[in-house]
């Protein structure tokens, strides 16, 4: 298995531990879409306590990548919902899982087809 395949398996295991249903094919597409950022310790996770980082997720992922047209407040609320869904005590909020949940929440799976 490649390093990327190992990480995808790790994300799948995390979803299973949290009892979150997921689509393995879509998780793979989101992970591949993140490119080399998944290999860097800092960029592979999202810090829910860093408001600037959360705003970057809204601006760069939801608006630019997914093309979401919702209000800024609604987009930030969705990001905070995903933070809560992954758990405040969970220190490893992996970016691939985070983006997967956001794409599902907004029904933007077609971006990765």
C-alpha cells in the first residue's frame, strides 16, 4: 500500500470509531484532491480553535473549491458544526475528513467526479 492509501484507511478507521457513515470512494476522491497537504503534520489537520484557519476553510474550500453561494454566516456555522461533529476532545481533525463532511453537508459531491 502507498502512503496515501494508508492515510485513507486511517481516515476510514476514524470515521468508523466515531460511528459516522461514509462513502469510501468519495473519501478517496477528497483525499486525492488535497494533494501533498495530507502528508504535512500541520496542513493535514484543521484547528477548530483557530478562527483564521476556519475562515480560510470557508474562503478557500467552500467558496472557491465547492462554489458555495450561501451567506458567510451559514458557511461558518457549517464549519463549526463539522468541528462539533468531529468532537472537541478529538485533537486530530483530519482535513480530508473535515472536507468530506463539508462537501456532503452542502451536497457538492459532483465537484469531485
